[in-house]
């Protein structure tokens, strides 16, 4: 895995919205959706966790 690093012994949490915004993320869309709404929030609540084995958790609320 590309993010596997021998010096990383604990999960690394990235919760700074500006740092998370700089990361590439695939575009998510639902091609068969009939209706969709987007909720605007004042402060983005986002977390990216990189585990020592290279696994990535991306959470957006």
C-alpha cells in the first residue's frame, strides 16, 4: 500500500478541513437518483484517519 509507513505506529487523524480539502478524493455520484438535496453547514465536520498499515477512513458528517 502506498500509505504504509514503518515509522507510523498509531493512527494519524487529519481533521483540519483545509488539509483534508487538499487531498484528492474520487467524485461520488448516484446516476439513478430522482431527487437530491445538499445541506450547507457553517463548519465542515470531516475526519481522515490513516492507519499504520495504510488503510484510510474518510468520514464526512
